[in-house]
């Protein structure tokens, strides 16, 4: 199941992390890297990021590594954009969070959604 919420990779940059308590190096640097891309293309206003949650039923027989790999595969949809993936195994249902920069690191185009996309 994929949920899309709005919040204030060629070169597809996937910063992939596995879940554990505390922040990983990828999580610590992702914000600065995303903002540097926006600044490079003078697109520092509007929607900064998109967050997606890819979740699985608690009774699904699937490992955390397989779930994380599915998150990486989903992130490939956003080729040309920086994506941070965090796989959470701290609930009864495992899930991935994908944070996608709204500005392409390849060409500066903004990621946009409408009825046709």
C-alpha cells in the first residue's frame, strides 16, 4: 500500500538506511543535500519534499531486507531526484519511508503531480 503526503536518481541519488534508533549519516546529511540542490537551481520555495509510506500487513511473511529492497525499487520511479529511504521495523507492520526532493538533481525540474500523473 502506498500513501502520499505532502510536506513543507543517470544520477539517481538514493540514500538508503536501515532502521535503528537514532539518525544515520544519510539522514543527517539528506536535508542539507536536498537544500543544496534547490539552491543550485534557485528553487528554494514551494513544496520542499514529498513523503511516501510503503507499508505491509503485519502477517506478511517477508524479511526487513526484502522490504528495504522493495523501497529501493520504488525509489527508482523517481530517477533524477534525490530519495532518502528509511525502513522501519519498530512496529507490528514493517514499512518504508521515502522522502523525495521536489527538485531534480540532474536538471532542476520540479516534481509535479496532477490528474495525468
